C-alpha cells in the first residue's frame, strides 16, 4: 500500500482532517489522509476517495477546483453529470463525454479542445464519423481512421498528415492498397510494403528509400529477389541473397558479400624462409 504523504488542498493549504466534512469516514476506513482524500489536490487521491464513496460525487460537481470536478464527473450520477458538457474546463467536458451517450454529446463535435472531440468521435459512426475526417487536428483524424470500416478508410488516403495516411495504409482494404505505393512519405510506403501481396512488391524495387526497399526485399515473391541483388545498399542485397540461399537458390557469386580475409598464420621463429634446407 502506498505510504501516506503530507497532503495539501487545491489552494496549497495543509489538509485538515479534524475540520473535514467527511471526518466520520476515517473511523470506517473509507478515507485516509495522503492516500484517499477528496480534499487532497492530487488527482489519484481524490479518485480513490470518490471511487470508495460514489454517493458523495454529485456534491463536488460544482467545486471550484476543475480537477476535482473532473473526478466527480467520473463517479457522479448520469442525470447530474449531463450538464457538465458545458463546463469551462476541457478535462471536465471530456470526462462527461466519456460517460454520456452519443445523443447527449454529439453537439461537442466542434468543441475547441481536441480531447473532447476525440471523445465524441469515439462514440460516432456512419456519416457523422466520416464528417470528422475534416477535423483540423490530425490526432482526431487518426481516431476516425482507426474507427472507420476498412472499405471507407480510403476517404483519408490523401490526408495532408503522414501519420493519418500511415493508419490508412494499415487499415485500407487490400484491393486499394496499391494506390498508396507512390505516397510521398517513405514511412507510409513502408506500411504499404508491409501489407501488399508478395507478388506485387516489385513496385518497390526502385523506391528511393532504403527502408522501403528492405521491407519489400524481406517479403517479395522469391522470383523477384534477384532484382534486389544489384541494389545500391549492401543491407538490401544481403537480405535478398540470404533469402535465396535459404530457398536453395543461391545468388550469383558476384552478388554475395565479399568474405572476410583469412589472417596469415604466424611464422615459426626457428624457420627461415628461403633457406637451402627448404630448397
């Protein structure tokens, strides 16, 4: 169990158990200074208190300390927390969004804080979710791409953020994946190379990025492996040669890595090279 530490309230004053309105709970071990205390400014301490005393959560929904309001929303009654979607603090609004049904929070799809919008997107589906692909924050759009049905993910194929397009490449239906093989970001192309059918990976043989070519060489249909043996990078040539060797189709000697030179043995001190005895 965590050791009790000195506790201060949200205004920096020491927590006073004697004058606390919940003082009676001490005897019942339903609170503990520096560990589970609603007056403590530490979020985890407030959370422990209200988790053990949920019936008290509603009383703190209007507390001036926004962190306490957010914790109170987490444990408060659904009817009482409905109005908290209008709270001035995004932490409180996002907690309310997490607990309330979509119909009660859909109006926050344009909330100024992305955390709130992400919470709304997590409850959306259908046309409303597709509409969130226009959100100005790419973190929100990533959440949308991760929740869309695979057949709809292509709608974000040309998103301006590589991070969004990487998720598109991970989730798009395979029949549309080839359309992303020329993406301008190498990390997106690498995601494509990691999923594309082996017999189509020849599209990446001349890719300008080493990581993409390496990924393709690891997965490509063996019939295309010899085309990687002339790659500009040794690491790509080596993986192709190694795969061919494992398949019993060794690469031409010219394409294999040069063997390390064998060190010369140290001559015997008593031996004289070129002596008459050796002649």
